[in-house]
């Protein structure tokens, strides 16, 4: 149980099962005593409180025992249901616990000693406490002769501790001391673990660490870590499917092949220790400390702070725009007043901080094509008026799509930041003060010329940021600069610019330069290479930490708390870095020739059929030139953009959602170079092992989808499930409707149908929205379109009918566009979900008007029966029955409520001939957003030829 700041060991004496050298399973007694541990320093003993002479840790900070901790277990046969998890029934069956240890104690003759063992519960229901895990590790090392004594400081290392920590019997007692970072358990401060023995208490300090927090992106598997440290992860089968099957029943593997089982189990714990020790070595080099921070980005922050502190030209407080404030604080507990130093924003920084936070956005992510993309290139001349003859086949070339990425986009943008003079910030800047390299933020009104393909000013919506032609934007100075160069009209509403104390001093430049140099000196794909790459790439995230509210689970308090700022959080820097990258992409994309097509844009790159020469020409703008100069300084290379993939025809559906319909030419040293695959959150099944297999799965999912298509997301229990509901890490399946419809961050411009094999699917190109309001209207309609609704009076109150929720054909698109038209008009939107909603609403209002003698109609003077009036409407393409006419007396007539769509206007024109007194203008309201009015025809090669005379759906 927890006692003050200590956890008292529940089992000073215990026993476990081990397999001895003869292969027999025998009992092993655990009893930790003072003889197993280094003696307490006399100095510490003298200064300690009476009665707890051994409560202080004697060795210096470098002395510790590092314990790699891992478990093997059997998952339930079926994924846990929501009810099961709520009831705490998500439990696994523990099979084994294993530790691998290394002694780090320069004063110990056994320094560097390593040992490990697998041990087992004595019964199926037994689970071990933390103190038993540590006691076994120490006692086994001493009794087997690997060490004589060990330090009283323990580092318990796991890889993905969310799997192993729940198998501790005393996890509830540990939670007040634990924290959760990125879904795994760690401790911010050591757990003080007390053993109450007959000759006095023994205290250990236990740090919990997780190697997954110290891994680079793309190399987080334990198998990757093993390759880095020379301990290959043991393979249990030849294929992933077979391996998965064996791992699901590790108890059977233990029974049939105990030697293989223990080799496999112990290797995982050993990899944890060896990788962590490699991190310790790197920390000694980079931050001159053997204490490993929790995360790689934490190492980067400490290195940056050390570099600032060592540079006589840099004042860290000045860099960040903060200052130290001393204040007197009265302590009620002691009755004394003491000095407290806090760090706060400088006055001018504080005055515009909220503006800077609003100007901080994420990356530019847009899908410019929906459906199958163009498949054939065209001569540049195809933008001239089309001739009657199609382009000869001989002139058509296969279209090649290149995946272009900016080189080290965020680190290079960071290195452009100068030494800021926060005390002289301009809080009333003019438009001319916002240059491409200015550290500045603003709220602006803007309007781009109609021919700008990719506007540069973002607007935040509840569904992400978009880039319309006009509106109001919180943005960075670089984005304003690009907007002006594109001919936009911009007016500053509120702003702030920060002058520089020195343009020659770049606070982040030396850090980035040094990290890139160290990375280049390391072997390609080595641990050090990935370490330095992640160090520099992850630092940007620390600038923005805590700016936008992100809630994380507080394990100790069992609450959801906001994630706080990092030691280098700065809203102005974060806005500058992300704004510069977005602005640079806009500069490059708008500089490409108009015959060049761009398929999508994702954070720091884009997919385009531009040639290298066209890219070279487009990267000569102001921002690109400054970016190139910075790259030359920090990396010794003037290359600012590189091609990561090259492929043929593409498939796109939404932001971060692209697949390859026709792969490019294969490259021997990179089998995935000819594929582009971004799954937009969709996970391929485990049997799809390769990129081509996953790509085929995504393509089939797209073409075969229906409104009812659902995908099963295989996930695992989270920290909250484990702590609040007492579950283990078990499988759970989440079923969701497939989301492969276009996100409509851009307005469809031209539409056509592409044929892929024996499948037909609609495709469209896009242009920017005029305003953010248009985007919001369309997205609201899309949500309704994909939802389920009651039918229009034909279904019972309990019946629900699925809508046509997929846009797979041109008819589907027209149907959707009609709903948008009704939703955006001032009319009655009740029938948005119905087929031919405009005509149905017109029929309803005509019948109501006739009963109430409105809009020039009257049942008292037209000389028609209800049956005859229904026949007149039906003849004019307004399907109507006698009962519809009679029900008109129950309906309130609402003037100016019928959307003036093409079918409605055509029907009223015909009806006017039969009912000359009809006043249509009293029925109609204008369409404010017509997605068909300016829509062009899209050819398979991406050309837009004129406007199509769209045929609206005929009334049934």
C-alpha cells in the first residue's frame, strides 16, 4: 500500500518458478536483504532523519541497475466488447515474466555485468508485484554469482509498457506515481519502494521508462531496435500470419518448445536494456548526462538549451520572449516567507500572444482530385481552344506523377528565425511590415484574383483549415507576403511584428546545423543516423506544445488534463515555422505552369506531374531562394525539394488519402518507390503484408464501397481502460462506417467518368472555394447525405432508411449538388434528404397555395377538381396525386420557399401555360450555392473543355 511518499513492498519474501540448467521447472526463493545492496553513504546517513537511516539513496546518479522488463501472456480468444471492458473483464492470462539486467556502477568490481532470466507464476491466478519483479532480478543476479551488490537506484525499462505494467498485481498502488506519455507508462520522478525488514527499512528508487518513446518514426518495432543493437528478435515462424498464430498461444509454445520460448521471451527484455544503454551513451555525447530523458524530443530540448547556455551571444530568456519575476510567497505550513522565481511572457509578447496562437495552424493538406486521376499527358497546347479532332494517340504520353517533398522543411524553417527583439515589437504594423522573413502574425481580410489556383491564406474551420479565395485569416507574415505576390488584396485588422536584435544570430540554426552534420557522419539507417534525424525533426513540435488544447489522461488523478507547454514553447515561433512551410508550398505550386497538374498536397510536399525542369523553375521565388540559402548553410546542399516516389495513374479520395492505380517503373533498391499509398486512417488487414497488397486492398475498398460499408479497426485497450476499469492490454474491435468520400476542402470544377479495368467511377478536379461559408454548407450536407434519416412520411417513426451516401457516378454527384442547392437557399430545407426534393417541395406549396388562394391560385376560381389539378401538375412534370392536393389544406403556405432549381423553373414555365394567373415569383427563392452552374466536363487526361449543359434528374 502507499504510505506517504513511499510504496511499501507487499512481498519481502516470495517464490517464483524458474527453469534450471537441467531444463526442470523448480521453485526459486526471493528474499531481498541489505546485503544485496550497496551500503548507504555515511554522509547521507548522517543527514537523514532518525529512524529511516536507509531511506536515502547512497550511490551517485550514474550508479544504477538497469532492468529490462517484459511479459508473455495469452489474449482472450475474442476481442473484448465495450461492456466487457466497462466491467473490467478485459483480462489476459500471464504466462511468464522476464528480466534482463545490467549493472552500471563504476565503483563496483562487477560493473557492466549482465544477467537475465525468465520466471513463472506458481499458479494460474498469480501475478507479481513490482517489488517482486525487482527483488527477483537482484536476488537472481547475486545468487547466480553475476554480482555481489547492486545500487539502490533501479531503472525499469519496457518497450510498450502498456502491455506489461497491467500484469503487475499492485498497479493500483503504483498509479499515484505513474504518468502516461503517448499511451505508455513512465514515472516523472522515482518511485520510492520501501522494504520493511527486521533490521530496518530498505529503500529503492525506481524509475519507469519506455524505449518506444526513444525511437525514431518508422523504426518503433522491437525488431527494429534489436537490429540497431545487434540482438535480432527471435523469429517463431516464416510468415507474419504464422508468427501471429503462435504468439496468440504462447502457453502452448512454452509446453512444446520451452527453450525456444525462453530465448524469444528473454531477447525482448535484452533488447530493451541494450537499446536504452545506447541511448545513455548518446545522451552522454549530446547533453553530457547519463540520465536519459523520457523522449527523443526531450533530449533535443535539453541539447538546445545547453547550446544556448554555452553561447555568450545568446540569452535563452531573450530568445523565448520571457523574463524571470521574483515574488514573496507565504508558506502556511512553515509560517515563513520565501522568494519564488517564475518565468512569464514579456509585456508585448503577452499582449499579442492570443493572436499568435490563432495564427498557428498545422500543415497544408488538400486533395485536388477526387476519384481516378488523369492517365495520359497532353502537349502544352491543350489549353488552347480545342479542335474538333482529338489529340493523336502518338502524341499522348503516359502521365508520370512525382511525389515531391521539401527537404527538412520544418528544421530549415526554424533555422530562418533570427534573434528577436521582443521589447520593441510593433503592435500596429502596416501591410508593408510583413515581409517573407518577418517574425510576425496578423488577422487579415483578403481576396485573391479568380485565376489563382492555390490561395495562400488559411482559414480555420471545425473540420480543419482551408484556403478559399476570400475571407478573414489568422496567418503568418510569410503567408501575407506570398498572397501579395499573387495579387491578393490584403488589409490588416490586427497584427504584430518582431524586429531582430541580430539577423546574424540564428538561435535554432546552430542546433539544426550540428544535428544534420552528426546525422551525415553516421552510417545510413544506423541508430545514430535515425537518432539525429528524429532529434532535429521533433524539436519543432516542442515549439507548439500546449498552444492548442490537447487533453491527456492524468494517471495519478484519473482525470483528463490539458497538455502543458514545453520549456521552449513559443506561439510566434510555431506560427512562423508552419506558416513559412505553407507559404513556400503555395509559392512553388502557383509558380508551376498552368498545364502542370497537382494531385494533392500534404504538409511539406505535393503530388504533381511536373518535370524536374519545371520544378527547378518554380523554386526560384523569394521564399524558395531564402530556403535554399538556409539549406546551404545548415546542410551544405542547395537542394530544397526531392522526389520520394514516382508512379503512374493515381486514385484520390480525401486529405491524406491516395493510392496507386498504375505503378511507375520499379527501382531495384526501393521496391516501394513506384507506389504512392496514404491510407487516410484506414488499416489494411494483417494478411496484406506488402505495400502492393495494401494498395490493392484500398483500391478494392474504394470501388466496391456502399453506404453501408463498414471497416473494423483492430485496436487495443487504452490507458484509461486499464486504469479506470482495471483491464489488461487486450484486443478490441471498433466498427466504423467507411469514410472514402471527398472532404470537399475544394470546390469541384470539372467532372467526368474514368474507366479502371471493368469499373466506372466519377472523377473531378477542383478549384478553391469562394468563402469558408460555402465549405461549411457543403460539409453539413455531406454529413446528412452519409447519415441515416427518416423517410419523408412513408416510413414509420421507428423505421430508418439509408441515404445514397456514396458519390460514385455523375448522377450521384448531381443528386448531392441538388441537396446543397436546397440547403443553401432561403427555402424550406425539410426535403433535402428526399429524391427530387425541389419538385416535391414545389408540389406541396402549390397545393397549399391553391387551398389558401395564394400566388395567383385558388380552388374556388380555377374550375378544377382535386383530381384534375393533380393531373395538371403531373403533366407539367410535378408528380401529384389527388390526395396530395387534398392534403394541401393541412399545410401552411410559405411564400418564397421553393428553391429556384432548373427543374423547378422548367416545371413552373409549363404550368404557367395551363394556369395563367400563377405568380411563380411568390414561390421561389434563389440558390446561393450551385455546384452545377459552373461545372465543366473533365476529360480523362485532365482537360476541362467548356461548361457542360447539365441535365438535372427528371421527376419520377
